[in-house]
C-alpha cells in the first residue's frame, strides 16, 4: 500500500510555455492511438493525479466542512480564472465542454467523468489549484462531490442515456471515480466491512456509499442482479484497501483502456501528446527516462530498455522521481480484477465462505500492492 510520502509531486506547467497551436483535440481514433496514449506524459500525469486525490481523502468522511477554505468549486465551475491563468483558457475549455455529457447523443458516461477529472488535473498543472493534501482533499470532497450531484441532476432532468454501458457487467452505468475515491475514504479503517453495502439504507458518509444509494434510487430489483460487479466485490473482497487497488486497475482497463470510451477525450497542450509518429509502435510502451529539469518538455521520443513494458511489480514509487512510468500510477491492466467468476452470481446466500476467501485471495494476488 502506498502512502503520501511514496507519491512524487505533480509537475508545474507555466502557461507561458503553452503553444496556441497545441490546444486539446480528440486524438484516439485507433487501438494503436490508445496504446500510444498510455506512453504519454499526459497519461502518467493523470494516473499520479488520481493517486494523490485518493490519498488525500483517506479517512475523511462526508459531509466535509472546512470553514476557512476558499470557494474553489465555484471558481472552477464558472471558469473564473485569475489573470495569471487566463492564457490557459483555450487549453481548459475542451475539457469543460466534454465533462457533462454529449450534446448530440444526449448521453453521459465514464468518458465524460474522466474529462472533468482531466480538467481538475490541468488546473492543478498550471497551479490554479495547489498539489498539496488539503487542496487535493477538497478537490474530491467539495469540487468532485458537487460535480457528481450536478451530473445526477442532469441525468434525471434530461433523461441522459448511459454512454457505452456494460449493462449488468458494468460497475456503474454512468460513473466510476466516486467508487475509487469512496473506497479510498474507507481504506484504512476496519469498523465498516466491504459487505456493508449489501444492507441499505447506507449513511451518506463517503462517496462509495453515496454512489450505491444512487443506484438504489434509479434501479429496482435484487441488487445482485442489476449490479453484479458491485455485489461480487462486496462478497468476495476482504478489505477496502483491496477494493481500492483493484478499482484503480479496473478503471485503467475498462475506462482508460477502452478506445470507445476515451476516443472523444481531448488531448494535447497541458496533457502532452508526446509520442512522435516516426517512433515504431512496439517501442512506445517502454519505460520513459527521467525528464529534464524543465517543467514542460516539448514532445519527444521515449527511451528505455528495449522491449520492456513496466508493471506495478517491476517498479516502486519514490518521492525523488520527477517522472513516473506512464503505466505505474494506475498499475497493470487487469480487466477481470474484480469481475465475478463463473458461478459467482446470485444472492448473498449462494456464496460459501470458501468461495469468498478464494475470490479475495485472487484479488490479493492480482493487485500486487501490498498485503
């Protein structure tokens, strides 16, 4: 399990270094583009950002109150940038416009949610937000919470369809990050078991419970039938730490690793699309070398040991690392990390103690992020 000391700082991008010709645009059109994205600095920045946000809310319940904090959420949602950040507005606008659903398809999904998280990342890179624990905590417990509630309201009022829903096999028809952050809130405590979600109504003290109760508002019938993934996690994963690490892997595989989900996400500018087209594709997944001292490096080739694809088991985060491997922050792809095995569906009474122990052990072995 990683701690705050294990996570390197997020880099600082000066708005004066941004090129007006490199504003974000959709760049993922093929599966090859998807693999290229995983080797970019923008991808690794996003992974590190999510890790830092999750770490910032460990042990922090809802509702969150900070009487002296500035109204950063209002400033963000209204895009009220200070003069020093205004040159970055064209690089932020594409993410804001894709954060609340598709205006043409009238749908909303995890790709739109990812766009909003990338907007928060971009605002942090230009230091509109400061990458320190208190601010990162409020980005989750104030800004993201308001965003989540607003999106729920939009879904109800405009009857937004789920974008690319996996149906019964999906974690949630609309969102994912609330489960990551919520399991992070519960990660280090032992009083509330993972199986508590099977006994609603749940107190709205964390984003995981809030997301579960939202499902009960919009879906009816047995929970194990309409939300089999979440039910399987509740009966088969032993600890919130394992849930949290497994959800990170599942998010990378099922959201960031699906071209149909991320093909509309704008990239470039602050989230550098720094893979040169003249570099052979098989070399694009290699571990990048340490960066130069500049905070914003122009696109260039990535180099490391030939033919090596780094995984979470191969590397360790160190605070002194200025640049983390693009694959490291989220861990190795594991699309079945939390997927119930054949025969594992059904109501809670159909699970034996041995089956639950076996499932938890499988997640423990695959997660590879500490006992």
